[in-house]
């Protein structure tokens, strides 16, 4: 079985040809579609996203997205994550993306909430998780160009500033996290 993302170079599926889970507006799985079609037609889908906090809870890992990303290139994000593949559970997606994007393995993300983001063409149910981590971070160079630990207060200020170059759905997600947990 071919992995939904990546794999051997000879077997690689182009990003646009990936089969992703299709969701309806209410958050129910209704089938699958090519990633390129989801993007081109603003179709509902889902993602698994993970907030990486320091073990003491005082900092979050913030990264800058690659300028080559298909959505919101070059913006900052505090969530490691990606689109749920066809047949994949959001929790499995979150674990997979955490490993792929930041090289974090051997932890179990804790579910926080699902936040719906509806700003066409992006229409997504973001399944948010959290982990505590003080180990090494290894960026996936195709996805992330740099990153750093940021104190919670600085992250809140950045997220609350509409002029900051923060990914829109990540901004909505972290503001919801602050509303619920701080």
C-alpha cells in the first residue's frame, strides 16, 4: 500500500494527485477527492494539527512555512499538521504530520477540539491536538524553512495582531486555544 504522502522517489505521487478525505459542512466524511480538486474547488476537507508545547508548558514551537506551499506560503504557524488522507483518521494524520514536519515521534497527541475554518477557497475541519516536547526538532525542508520556541505571551500578541504574517486557520486555532485554556 502506498503511503498517502511521500514514499520512495520512484513511487511518489504528486501532491495534487493525493487522495484526501472529503467532508461535508457538518464534519462528516462523505468520500474522497484529489487534493488538487479540493484546493481548486474549495471543497470541504479536514486536517490533523498539533500544537507543540515545551514540557513546562510556557512555550510553543512556531515555524515559517515554505514559500512553495500550495496554501498560505511563507506564513508563520504554531500547528504542525496537514490534510487528512482518504481512509485516514484525524488522530493518525496528526501523528503522521508531526513526524513528517517536525521529526517528532514517540508521543501521543492529546485531542483538544475541532475548529471549522470556512474562508473559501479553504473550507476545513481542523482537528486540534497537543503534545509536550523538549526533544530535537527536525524540519521537513519542503514544508518548513525555519522555526523557534516562542513564549505564550509573545504568541498571543502575534496571533492577536491582524498585520502579523500568521496563517489564517492557525491564527483562528490558537486564538481558540487561548480562549479555552488560558
